[in-house]
C-alpha cells in the first residue's frame, strides 16, 4: 500500500493551566495549594485520502513534577473524533494539581477507529473496493503512551498565573503505511504554548456537550454530564448567549431556558480560578424524549423513491446519548419527506451568526459534504447491522431511520487560498473529507465572509490578513451554488464562521 494514500495529519491537545485559591458552592472545595488544569482538543485535517471518521480514546494524561508522583488529568477514557476538529476545539477536562514545577506531560491513547472513502485507483482489500466507504480498526503499538519532556518544559505553575499549551498530533507520521498507529514516530507530536485567551480567539477552549443534571439560578450555574462520564459545572454571566432553545422552554433566551435532562452544547469561554467553566454560549441540542445525531452527508443515492422522499447517507459523528442504536462512525440511511402527514422540518443552526440573504436550506439543496443534525422520528430507527471482524477492512455499521427534522450545522473544510476578492476568497479544497462531492478536486470553492467571521493564526486576525497560498481551515455552512446541484459541475459556497491559518502550511 502506498504511503501517499494515507498521508495524514491529526489532532492538537490543549492544556490550559489555571490557578485557584477559591471554592465553589456546587463543587467540593479546592485546597489552596492546588491549581486547576484544563484540557481541550482540536484537529489538523488529513491529506491525500478522504477520511470520514477517525476516533481515538485518550485513556490517561498526567503531569510529572520535578519531584514526587505524577498528577493525573483524566479520570475516564475520553473518545475523540479528530475529523471534526479541523477549525474547532473540543474541551476535554479539568483537574486540580498542586502548584509547582513540572518536567513532562504523559499521554496514553487507545481504541483507534478509522472510516474512509476509498479514492485510490485500487481496492484496499477484498472488502474495500474503489469508491466505497470502509472501516478499519487500526493496530496501536506499545507507543500508545508517550512522554513529552521537550520545550516548553520544565514549566512552573504558580497561583494567579494562567498558562496554556498546545500539543500538535501529526497523523501523517503517526499513521503508518500499514495503517497501524505509532505515537512515537519522529515529529509525530509537538508542543507549543497557547496564546492567552482573547476576543479574537473565542474558540480555543472548545465546546462540550452533555445532559443537564441540575440548575442553580441563584448562582448563575448548572451542572452537566457528558456521555463518557465527565461532570462539569458551568458558570454564566452577562456575556453568555443562548441559542436554539424552543419557545416551549422559555420566552426569552437566558439561563431560565436551561432545565434538567436537556442535552446542551456549551462553548467554553474560559476556565475560572475555581475550576468552573465560563460559558460563552449555551445551545439547546435535544429534549430528553428525543434522539438526535450529527453526521456528514456522504451520499445522496439516485434511487427510485416515492414522490416527496429523499434518502441521504450520513457518517455519524456525535450524539448527546451513548445509545448503541446510533453507532458513531456508522453509516445511516435517512429518509426525509417533503409531503405526507409529518413532513421533515428544515432549519439552519446559525448560533447567533447572521447568514447572508439568498442562502436557504431545504430538501432541494441537500449536498454531499454538509454537516447536519437530524432528529429521529419515533418508531423508525432500525437496529444496526454489525461490522465484521475486528481489525479487518469492511463496511461500517449500517442503520436507517426517518428524520423528523434536519438542521444544517457548521461544517469544516481545508485547502489553500487560491484567490482573494472583496469579502470572499477562493479555496482550493484538499481531498480530505469531501471526495464524494468533489470527484476531480479541480474546482475552486468560494468562501463568503461577513463582519461576524473570526480569524485565527494570521499576522492580522481579520480579512486583510488573508493571502494567496495560505493553508486554512474554514468552519462554516455549506450551500450548493444556486441552480447547480451536481457536485461534478460546480463546487459549493461556504459561509465562514471561522477561518483558521495553518502556519508554514503544516496541517
């Protein structure tokens, strides 16, 4: 197998080192000598193969002090879908560690899962033909644990002196030609210090999704539990915004919208001195009685269907529940309807971003490559068919259901800036995630920006900082061009929420 077929780059892990001498009314009190440590993860996208899903679990993380025992930062394994983190971050955890000097950081990963679209000119195995979606559980060798002791270590953590670090996880060297995972590969993981939090970098602490366990309106706080067992206390203030809450939950979007058993997504604005998370935004995901899942459209097969029905095929990325009936990394065939007694509802998850006029989302402009959140119509979910032999190539788990609603979510795409216009730029898309949509990869997509678009990593974090040749990841909403619904004829338009620079072209 040619190594170039699997020329991959991966995720970045962020550790914000913050300070505390306080306690919180919801949390257990923190000893004065301890300092909260937070973890966030983001991703650099793969290159040269259409990787639709790559998940790995962070099973352990610890800081090694200059003397004494290592301090653990992770209590439970945390599954991470790195393919969803090109331009975004996912908040991982916080932990309390004693102030002092630390010489290294140790990370342990396990349980990698890979789903690809085979864009090569040859079958990868008897069960992975050209043009098919395939899954493999790669082998992970003894290097699953890695110690990082180079710069910026040693690090001294002192009270009232916040610090943050970025670990760059390069899958182009970690994933081997035989698709095994070698974390100790040369230059596989690097470390850098993260710049301080600022309004121009609102996403660097990432997002976290979970189920609300309790609300303390008097303290402007609530607690939430993630599907993998992490518990967080979320603080809100006058700058916290609320999005997507139905009118049945509240008349005015505020902390009063948040209720027990809701699933919500929190954009973390920062970690406070007592270890609680400050919410920049709280977005409604689902009620306790619903089933929702977020996925990427990988096919819209032209099947003979009844009038009013469209089938979309999704690779599933995340769900607020741990239900085995919605297997992450699996492929779902989802029926949407424009007619009948309960037609599918369509909407755009704008999260407070104003989508420019002229862009709409409905059944007629579904597009391969779009990221969507779908709500399962009760009683329509079919039991998944299992994946084959562990470690062998084969089709992912298959499920089917009817969607009662489909919501367009911001997706992520990476490429090189081919041209810069007035308020927009051309992006030469890399064949990373949208191979089914861009069979030749020769078309240039248009990225539309607005006054709300944010920029990260540029010499000037604004539109004026863009330059031809820059390698960037764009987080935004993907729309087909008006009147063009054939991916082979014309590429989509992306309305950019965030544009992230990859310095030196490394991604």
